[in-house]
């Protein structure tokens, strides 16, 4: 049971063209902390995706024609409603995703911040006038909404990954369709409910729920009426969706997998590094794309850092995210937990040593022990694959040159972190890391004002900040001639 102050936030059908679309077939949404079924949600399909595209297309001209101020006023109401209902939205998220309630409420504030930010940024979509090569001509550059935007988002951030895409799209004058992860559709539907209350017109924000991701994704990536497609998820799935978008030459944004190195130099403040490590590694039980995946620790401080981290990790309280004092929830599914454990076992077979944890937790279900491993090498599978669980493999290094080579020895390039107090080293390492985002003496780097995104196989484009709105705009060049008398 999910108990809310505002029960209307608990919706269970797709939201298309301002209406709740009930289907004969449903799918279960379960609580990963208990396995209890929370809701049965309408199982939308390709036809629903087509209806959503048609609705978004029909709603586009009127929404695009509104002034930036008019759109900002509506987005601002959406933001206010999210913050007003922060507790309920957090409860829904904890129930379907498993993260502790404080973390869920933090995600609601994080997600709402994109709506607040872009409500304002929509007012600053500036064009240009450019002196032309001939005296009787001027070059004028307009920025216009790209059109209908479709997006697919993951279960690890059920609310903020939607608003990070929807807010700039809507602020730019685009209309929007979201297919949320089938593990966590309730947060998306609650956002739709609040969007309606905020006065977002029908067809401007649509949610298609369903387990048939292939059929829904096929429509969203191949429809000629969708101008822009945005995806957050794994690199293999992103690669496939990117291919599907090629037929209609869509503008594509991809926020894909990562393999973040968390680097500790011998001149670092080790206590600060441990705090950064806790936040970066164990946030959401290790289930984020920007989670520290490998700890590269200079040999002279390797054992001290390991001891300090071990002491800090012992403080985690695992359990149902709704319970008082719980600081880490379960993994999303039993399969996710089995995959994490398989990587740990493989590393042990290759010579790694478990310092703490290393097993499914005594609570059972999807819970995994917060884990630290030593004697790990950069060539082990655990250092090459995204772990997506609460496991910290510690790898020693000796020199800065060796470190840069190890850190960059991956197909991924999303986030990296390092701790050092040497200003020369800070510049050299920051410039040498092949990553889209670098946390320097900082373990949490995500916020609405900053450009989030990766290089290499970690994706295309940036979300958040002044850069994030550009992907939802087209540039139109006007050549104004005949100016001579
Ligand atoms: C992600 O894991 O995809 C997003 C993490 C974040 O926004 O910090």
C-alpha cells in the first residue's frame, strides 16, 4: 500500500492527449524492498505510442506559439506543485524504486530544479544578427522549437530523468512524450497528474506506460512526426535506438553507461575523499550511471584509504527505504543483485580480496551488502563493466602518467572524480581525463545548472544548464536582401 496525502497522485493508466487511457491488460509494479505488488498499470503498446505522437503533433503549434513568458508561468506552476507534493512524490518513488525516502525527496527537488531552471532559461533563447558579406544584405538567425520530442527514461531516477528532458523541451516550445521504465511508471504518472493541475495543455506532455518497450520504442524512434529522441539508459540499448533513429534523421541525445574512476592521490585530504567516495559510490545503492565504478588509489595511501572507507561503510543501515534510519535500500530486482554478486565472485576467483561485504545481505530479497574489495586490477571484469551495485573495487597506482592511462582505458567517458590538493596536478589531470564531467575534490556533481553528459560510448549531447536547451531548438537562417536605396 502507498499512503499519500494526495491520493490522486497515484495514477495507473497512460496519459495521452490529456486523458487517462485504460487498457484491458495490465502489468504489476512491485516494491523492490518487499516484493509486494503496489499497482497494476495499463500495459500500453505501439498504438498508444502512435496516439501520443499524434496528440503531441496536434498540440505543437499552439504550444510553440505561446510566448516564453507564458510557458514559463505554466512550468513554474508545475515546479511549485512538485515541491508542494515533494513528500508524496518521494513516497511513491521509494515504494517503486527502493531508495531511502530522504534520497527520494532529494531526487524530487533535483528533478523539480530542472523545471524551475528551464522556465527561466526559455526566456533567454537568443537569436543573432550577423553582418553579411554584401552591404545590401543582413543575416538573421532564429531559434525555433525542434518539434515533437520523444524520450525513454530509466528506473534508477524515475522522476528527475523525465524532468531533465521534459523541462527544456517544453520551455523551448516543443511537445513531449515519455515512455518511463516499466519498473517505475508511478512517478512518471504522478508528474503527469501535476502537469495537468499546472495547466499544461492536453497533448503537450504525454506518458505511455508499458512493458513492450520494443514496440513503443519502435514508434518513438521511427515516426517521421518525432523530430528529436532522447534516451537515458545502457549503452547497448542506446546504440540500438540510435540506429533506429537514423531512418528519419532525428536529432538524438543519449545519456548512456559509465565506468567512473574515483582517483585518490597521496596529497589528497583522505577524510574528504572518503566522504566523496561514500556519496559517489553508494548513492542509490550504487545504481547510477555516474557512480564511482573503480577506485584508483595511489599506493602510499592505499591501505589508509581502505581502512577509512571500511569504517565509514560499516555505518550504512540497509532496509526498506520508508523505515526510519535506513540509509541504503535494495537493488531494483533479484537479477540485478545476482549480476552484481557474479562480478564479485568472478573477481575473487581472479585474486581480488573482499575487505567487507561481498555477499547478498541477510535481509534477503534484492539486498546486497555494501562491499569493498582490494587487490583488484584494472583488467578485471569488475573494473571494465558498470557494476550498478554497492561494490567498491580498490586498484593501486604509482605515477600520475600510469593513472591517466588506467583511468582512460575504457570505452566509457561519462564521469570521473579525483582528490588532490596540488593545483598543477589538478589542471593536468582534469585536462587529461577523457570524460564529459570531472568532480575535483567533490563526489556529487549533478545539478540543474551544470551540463550533464558523456563522451565516447557514454553518449551524445548535454542535459541541464544553458547548453541543455540547444538540443530542443533548430537554427533558422534568414537572408534579408534588397536593403540598398
Ligand atoms: C543517471 O544515473 O543516469 C543520472 C545520475 C544523475 O543525474 O546524477
